[in-house]
C-alpha cells in the first residue's frame, strides 16, 4: 500500500476535492482505496457518506475520535483502525473511509500535551511516540489496500505530523496566487524538512530505537487547482496565474495537470466526485465543464503513475 498525504498550510485550495477525486479515480481503475479524513471539518467524509446517516450510525463509534481518545486519555483499549472503516459507494465503485469528527480539535490539543517532559531524553521519546501513532497502527492495513490518501487539515500540528510520518510521499494542491504558493507550498516544504530533521535528532538522542525507523518522505508534486484560462477554447492561463506557475517550475517543483475552476462541481454530490461524472451527462454541460472532468481523469492517471501503483 502506498500512503500519500494531501496537504497545504492554506485552506480553500481544493485539497479535499482533490483527495476525493484522486481516490474515486483510483477506485474506478480497479485499485483498492482507503481514504482517511484527518480534517475536523469532515468534508471528505461527507463526500462519500450522507451526513444524517453518518450522524445516526457512525458518529458515536466509527470515527478517528474513537481511535485517538484512548491514546490521549490512557483510558480503555486502543481501537484498531480496521474497526473504523466504513465502506462507501463512489459512483459504481467502492472506497473505504475512516471518518473524521469535529472533536478532533480537542484530540489534537490533548495529543500535543503528551510531548511534555522533564528531560531532553523524555521529550525526545514523547515526541517520537506522539508523532508515530498512525505510522505504527496503519501497518495492519498494508496488505488490504493499494492506495491510502490522507486528507490533512490546513495546519502543521500533531495530527498532520502523524500523517506525514505514516506517508511515503505527499502532494500539495495550490491556487496560483501568492499566499497559496509562498505559504502553502514553499513554507510548507521548509516546515516538513525541519520536522524530518527534528525527528532524526530525537532518534539520535535515544540512540536510534528500532521502534522509530528513519523516514523517507518525498514531495510527489504540486497540483495547481481552481485555475482560470483566458477563454474556454484556449488552454492559456491568465497572466498572473501563469507567472506563479512559471515561478514554481523555475524553483524545481514538479507540476501535475492543472485543474480549472468550475462552480458546477461546488455542490456536494455524495459518492459521485466530478471525475466519475457520466459521459452521457457531460454532453449536457458546457465545454469548460467537460474539460474539468477530462483534466481530473488525466490528473488521476498521472498521479497513479507517479506513485507507482
């Protein structure tokens, strides 16, 4: 199983939409897909599970809150991730989802508090332990799936660091504007590099414990989202966005297929991400809307090749 985190410091860049569409595309070509929703907004969850059904059937017993609560409270038995899986329809296909919960905000605070200690060695041990829960516990699922996508919240707190340590690589969706590229891409990469160095420093302090192996985490690429073209007939970006695209390329970032901005896919269609739109239905859409689906399919193909599954 390849594990990929979808991450950006900045919200509103299409991160969850990208995760849902990549997961749905992978399922449509026969891959066994697991989606983990780490964002307390729970939007990825509700892309595949009806909110009222989730509230009635799953909110109390099948979310990441149930996994994290015994860890942070040290009360009760830890819940295996396999017990939290909800199998959901994605068009004519299925994906498995591990659901988020609004209370992950509280779990985040409790998890962060576990890093405290009275000595350098204690803090190092607590840090490694706190950031490694997901990496260790997801091992039980490795033979069950081809691909796991983790939708991260727009921050760099403890849960995000758990996701990164559990991942083989990460991708960054971004708008082509200053905040999304400078903060969401470049500053994020600097933060991840520093985190990896701190992780390795803590391993050195504890003389390289086998429980915490070295990590190899790479940036798979950047996905420009919500882009605007000069017209529906031309694939030419608006000038300002083209400048940011060019700057990313100059700085050495691999860019995936650009995905244009289109409001038709803004409304939540549970279980039917845009990439799964029926070709017959597409005939009713404008040329621009059809191109969005084509771009998402091309992006899905590029992504699976890049992640090598």
